[in-house]
C-alpha cells in the first residue's frame, strides 16, 4: 500500500502567540489525503511539537482519522530554512516510502517542493484544487490555469509526486470515527547546503489582527475605485473577519502596502469569499484570485469586466455600498 505524506502547516511559535499553531489548511490537506488510496502519515518539521502543541496536533489528527505523526528534525539547524526543510522531508519520504507528498501552496512550499524534486527526481504539480489517484496508481493534480478559464489535469509519471494544494479548495471533514495517534521521531541528516547556512538574526514580520492574505477565508479587495480611501474596505473586512487586499493600481499609488497586492505579480489567493470593490477585473488581477470560491463585485460601471466572471454583482458606488453592507451584517448578528 502506498503512503501519502502530509506536511502539516504550522505557524512559527512567535506568530501563533497564544493561539493554535496549526493552520486550518492542515485539516484540508488531511481530508484530501484521507480520500486517496493509501496510508496517511502527517509530518511535523521541527522538534517543537511538544506539550500543548503536541496535544493540539494529535487532536486534529485524531479527528481527521490520521493515526500516524512523524516529527522530523534536523538536529542543531534552523527549520525555517528551506534547505533544512528539504533534508527533513527527503528523510521522511525515505522513511515512509511515500509516493505522494502533499503541502499547502505557498511561495515557501513551492520552493521546498522544487528543491526536493531536483533531489529526488519527483514530479511536481503546484497550486492544485484537487488530487485523484487513478486505477494504475498515477497521481493526478487538477489546477485552474489562464486566469481560471481552463482546468488542467496533470498526471505525475515519476514514482514520487509532490503536490501543493491551494488553501480553501477542500472543505475539511472529520473522519467517521476518531483514531488513536502514534507519534514517531525521525532525525534527518543535514546536507552540505543546509549546514552551510547560519541564521544570525530574524526580524518578525509586523503582525495584524487580520488573517494572512494568502490563507484568509474572506478577502475584501479595494481597487482604483476607492480613490485612496481604504477605510470602507477595511471596515467590511473586519466585520467579516477577513483580510484586506488591493489591486496593483492601489499599491502603486501607495494607498496600501505592496504586500496587499493580489494578482499575477502579487499574492495568489483562493478564499471562500472574495469581494472586489472598485476593481475592474483586469486579467493580471484575475490571475491571482480566479480560484476564489464565491466572487462578489461592487463597481459603478455595469460594463466592468469583473461582472463577466463574478457570482454576485452590485452596480453602485462603493462609498455607499460598502458601509451599507457592513452595517447590515452587523445588524444581523
Ligand atoms: C505585467 C503586469 C502585471 C500586473 N500584475 C498585476 C497584479 O498582480 N495585480 C493587479 O491587480 N494588477 C496587476 N496589473 C495591472 C492590471 O493590468 C490592472 O491595471 C489593474 O489590476 C487595474 O486595477 P483596478 O481594477 O484597481 O483599476 P481600474 O482598471 O482602473 O478599475 C477601477 C474600477 O473601479 C470602478 N470604480 C471607480 N470609482 C468607483 C466607485 N466610486 N465605486 C465603485 N466602482 C468604482 C471603475 O468603474 C473601474 O471598473 C499588472 C499589469 C501588468 C502589465
């Protein structure tokens, strides 16, 4: 029987604060893995899954019906480095004989998979929204391309498939019955590339109360139509517990930081709900948000391109529509 290795998606201790260390995308990956033929093994990279963190992780695994947790560390090295993670995952693949490695899609995991692919000769499919395994055991990753206008199904012919899943593509579901989780430790050897790096210092990224853009379930995006006033966009995002995004026009104008840019040259998002206000829906923007589950557009121009691909459209002035939406949602709570 083949093994599916799921790389648990965990926040660094300092970013998690008192909150959970596992991102919700871990449950999405585990639910997907459970649907596929084979034994599922969850991998935690690093040695810090101890005490309360270990309880949290095994709790999620038990609920997801995944009975095996592998804690993989490369002793003495910084697990934040991609080269170190590659050593850890390569060792986990060897230990488990995995034929499929699943991880959340992010810039970091795509770099990790690329390096691992070079090292192992594996086939890589990134940014998929689904994975299947055909009768011959071939892993097939499905992904949207060309700004979401085409779906492609990519079969991996190599013995090992490395696949990254876009957040929110899968609805996490608990297993029919919880299971006991066994924890195993694996110490991986450091490669020359990993051992050659010494981390001298780190600067924590400033944190906000809002969720991270790339993994938020709700994203409210402001475009040129905001005319520089992101107040109503931020208000609606906060009412919905979502993140704030922007078009390149808005970031180039300096109305909001470049880290908020959604699109081909910005962050790729796949929230359950995308709300675009004063956004025309240009192809470069669409390329980064086409995988959103439900798209709502607010634009005063009824001929704006975004109305051709949104699920719900409101023709109106965002300075009126956004505050009205926020007030209505608050009133209904
Ligand atoms: C190589 C390249 C890469 C790019 N990468 C990206 C990228 O990553 N992300 C990105 O976003 N763009 C990117 N762009 C730019 C992209 O092509 C568009 O120019 C940009 O997305 C348009 O932003 P916008 O929708 O805010 O502005 P516009 O296209 O100007 O649209 C503004 C919209 O707001 C509406 N509006 C105006 N006032 C109001 C109001 N009061 N109420 C409601 N609606 C109103 C207008 O009707 C209009 O539809 C890239 C371009 C290039 C060439």
